[in-house]
C-alpha cells in the first residue's frame, strides 16, 4: 500500500485525521522521527518508509504572538523546514501536500480566489507564505489555504464583525480526503459568515468581540474551485 508520511503527526489536525476510517496508509511521525530542520532526518524517514506523498503539518502556529516575538523560530519552522522538505521531495519525486492559511489574503474585500494577489497581514501568514513559495516551485504539490479551528472553540469571545470561512478540524479532515489527489492551490473552508455566528452554534455562552483594525474584517475566500470536487 502506498504510504503518506505526515509531519507533525501528533498535532491537532493529525489527531482528527486519525479518527477517520480510510484505506489510505498514513504514517504519523513525531519530531524525533522526522525533524524538518534536519535534512538527514528527512532523508532517513524517506528511505525507511518510501512514501509516495508527504503531508506537511509540522510547524509553528499558535500563539500568534510567537511569530512577532521570535522571528527566527517562525522562519526556521515554517519557511526553512518547509524548504527542506520540498528539496527532499523533488529529489525523490514525492508529492508534497502543504497546509497554508487563509491569512495570506489581505482580508479587506473578501471573495478571494486562489489566483488573487496575496498580502499577509501578520507574521504568521508571512511565514506560511514563505513556505508556500518553496512548494510553488515544485509542481508535484498541493497547497491548501485553510481556515480551520478546533471544536470546541478555544476562546471565550469571537469577532462579530469579521467574516471568514471557518470550519472545524474534524469536518476539514473529511474534506481533505476528497482533494488529496489534486495538485495546485485550493481554498479550503466552510460557509462564509462572521466568526461569532460560526462559533455560537456550538458554544452558546460565547461573547461578542469587535475588531477595531487588529483583525481584517473580510477574510472570506471563494470556494468555487473546491465545490467542483466536494458537492
């Protein structure tokens, strides 16, 4: 059976993916088993498992403040580590699947298509776009610009004036399996709505929060390309 190596195999999304029954053979690796900052470690994992694909989930996400306070850590984990994986994948002709973020879009007008101009609005998004740049150079790749969060929502407040395509990670895992064989760039998310409306369906005690410029007001992505696959 063709194997898919998963970096960040003990992370939040990987944990949801593990719950789904599938014929796909995912091999979930920890940092000790595949260190994206160590090319020798990457090479060792590839030689051991001989995968056809690598699903790249490892990296630095929350807290967002870490990307401002520790730029080197953000650059190394999200840009350099991704570039190391792309180098290895290109050498062995392995497909790489990269989870990027909807935050690479400016967030001011909404309805962003995959071909629209990009302008990250925080350092986290810049670091993910840096990783995207390396992946884009390798044509045997799939880039997913996702807008996802855990269930239950981890915060006690949610923006009532910010529109996005948030989808819970368990639902995104199901969507992911339908696009896994594609190549190119895909926006991945759910219905366009305010973050508060999205969260309040499952978390009744959530309080309203209003962005006053610290958070872009319209991050809504165009999902027509995704809907051609997922109906």
